[in-house]
């Protein structure tokens, strides 16, 4: 127990004598003993517990603040009397330091405390602190005095205050909390938040509007992740073809396309946070993938000149006041479909947003933040689409422009087929690619005769279409004999890691019995970043060597089941991939999204694993 608490016990022995002395001293402060005799009654003091950080990391520190709200024209007596105290016992691997009382105000010949009084207690967590949510009892005491009318000091009061907190694994990033309460008081200063996720959580904790700026910036950065790449050629293909050589029209179409992305992406995020489902899981449905592919295919066929896509004439007239303008329904629909495509794109910022919405239940504010993030995500496509529209505005019109438009249509068809890569069996998938490539080469004149006056450009174009035809033939062969090519291609590749798949209880028991660390990879088949982690990180020999003494566990969250819901709650999963490092019952570190091999090894080095 701290020195100040031992001093309180010593001074507490003399408290009755101090009260009696106050009673017999004329002209000094009276003490109210019998409130039922018609005298003044104590208004009481509200005492609440607050933490300076969102959680306490093992091998880390935080600060507990006990906030005493003293009523107007009252004060708490000097801490030297031993009646104003805060007591805690070390528990759960937490070591509580001596309480730090603020500087009091002069009152007669003593010191008193008025208004909001914050008593700060430094807290240090050991390496084996018990990870989880806890409620810590804190004993507090005070004596309150009335300053108006007859100056009266009421009998000392004491109570137990509950301080709820969460202990997290060592190295887990936490951010400052309750900054308004802790600002200006002496004690430990929380570390400045580092990284975009930490800055976002700090802004959310203090209710700052800068959270919107951070969310927008996070969306911009997320637009450069690999799972967004399939949408780029789709954007170029549609906007470039539909802009009709008008740069401003290209800008307008790009804006509507980005708006469609933002509407769907933010709505999916809000649904995931409100219902507890995994963000992006809707894209795992084969039906959804087929619908998205059909949308892209219809857009592509339209670009090839088969038909035009627009709202019904009656609805179009009512929307634009009789104008004959059309074509804005297409980019909105395509943008919304693209929002579904990018739903599996998660990272630290979107995971932090989803967790915050789920915890606070503030759906409107959460949707606004998610929509802002989505606008940042769509900014790249606004720029790309405008640029594609500008290409059509080049001074060379005629057949060249029509060829470019049809080329964009073929790009959309390729994008539609790419969306089915996880839905179709491999043999059928390659057969479809073969049909698409062969059809493209035939319609592009691969077998048309060239005249003697053919230009070099025409000859190069014919050679290109013949190469595409040959590639289509290779894919057709691969669809019937998948191992004929794959067998030679895989020679010399790295051996894959062995994982325990969905055997969570056995893996944890094995790790506990043998005192081994655990590597948990939470994945889904529809998660592009999960595949990237498998193909670019887990196959690296240096990584495999570092984790060979780990119990390696994969949790497959492709389909929502009661077991998946249980694991999701247990490990607090909001997006994929999520990788967790733990030892025993203690989580050491985690990250969400793709992490290259060198960064993963650096994470292991940071925690001496």
C-alpha cells in the first residue's frame, strides 16, 4: 500500500479528536452530527473513475483518475487530515502507485478543494497482466464542508467506486482517452498517438471533427491496396467510353461513379457494425458475385454498341425536368457494384471505425464517418475516370475513337469474368477466359487478310490479336488439362506452411501444454488480402523459419455459422485478414490486412518471438 494511504490510516486515528476539538473551539467551523435534528444535510460528492488511455497494455502503463465533483459553495477538507483519501490494492498484474492530489486552495488557515477535483493514480502493468475486461474497486473517502450561512463540516463519508478497464496484450496500440478530464493536471502524460488508426481513435475519443479528416485520408490510402485494383480497369473502361469525348462529362460520370461506391461501401460498413457481421462477408456470396459480374458484363456489352443503358424515359424526364440527357444511371449502378467488389478491402482505419460504431451504437455519426472514408476511397476513381474521359477528348475523332470505346467494353467484360474467379470451378473459369480471348481476337481481325498497302500499325495490331488468340488456346488447353502446365510452373516453389484449420481448442491446448506461442490467421475465401498473405508472406522461407516453433492456427470465416460467430466474439474480429500472436491466455500483438514478410518479421522481433 502506498505511503499516502498509510498516512491516512495514521491520521484517521486522530480524526475523532479533530472533530471534537472543532466542536469546542468558538468562532471556528461547526460539525453537523445529527442531520435529523433540523440542521443542514450533506449534499454529497459525485465520484467517478476515468482512465487516461483506452486500455492498459501488458508491460505498459496508464493512469487512473478519480474525479470528485464538489457542489457549489462547498469544499473538501485538507488531505493532511486523513479524511480525503484514495485506496487501491495491486491486482491482475497491475501495480498502483501513490495517489497524486492536486494543489488545494487556501481557506482560513488550511487548504481545501473546490469544484472538480481530480486525484490521479499511476498504473503499471506487468508482462503477465491478466488480459481481458475487468472492474477494479477503488475505496475513496472525503469530508465535505458548507461555506454559506453557518459554516458546517459534515461527517466524513467513504464509498467504493468501480473502475472498468481492459487489459490488452503487450505491444497493442492504445490511445489517449478522457483528455478533457486529464488536461492540465500533474501526472503522467499519455504518449502522442502514432499512426493513422491511433490518431483516428484519439479524435473519436475526444469527439473531434478531425476524425472526419483522418477517415477521409484513410480512405485515400485504402484505395491503393491490391483489392481495389480490379475496379481500376472497370473505371477506365466505362467512364472512358461513356464520356463521348467531353472532359466535363467524364468528370461528372466519375463523380457519380465514386458516389455509388461511397453509398454502398458505407452502408455495408454500417450494417456490419450494427449487426456484428464481418465487413465484406456479403461479397463472399456466390449469388452476389454473379450479380456483380452480370452488371459489369451488361456495361461491357453496352460499350460494344449492342444497346444504351439509361433510366426509363418517363423517370428520366421527371428527374431532369424534361431534359433529354441520359447516362447517369449507368455509372451510379456500376459504382454501387464496385462498392460491393471493394467491400473485402479492410485495413486498420476501417476496422477502427467499425469497432467504434459497434461499441458506441451511434449509427448516424458512424455512417457519416464511413461515408467520409468511402469518399476518400472513391477519390482515386474520380481522378482515373476524369483522365479516361480526357483521352476521349483528344482531337483525333472518327474510327479511332470508336475503337477505343469498344476496347473499353472488352475491358469491362474481362472485369466481369475476373469477378467470378472465386465462384466458378477452375476448369470452367479458364474455359471462359479462353472463349473471351478467342472471341476478342476474331472480332479484332486476327484472321482478316491484310492488303499489300497495310501500314506498320495495322501489322502490329494483327500480330497482337494473333497472340491473344494463342493465349486463348493455352487457357482452353489448361481448362481440360490443369496439371499439364501447373506441374512445371510449380517446380522450385517454396513449401507451404502446415496449419491447423479450425481446430481452435486443440491448438490452444497444444500451445498451453508445450508452452508454445500461437500464430492465428483469420481468413475467408472471398478476402483478396488473405490470399495475398498466403502467397507473399507465409511462403517466404525467413518467415517460415521464424514461426516453425509456433502453433499455427487458421480460422476459416468464409461462411457465417454459429461457430464463426463464437470465434468472432472471442477474438474480437471485425475484418480480414486478422493475424493474432498470443502466448497462453495473453494476446501479444495483432494486425489487420496484408503485411509483407519483412514487416511481419519486424513485428516478431519487436516482441522477442
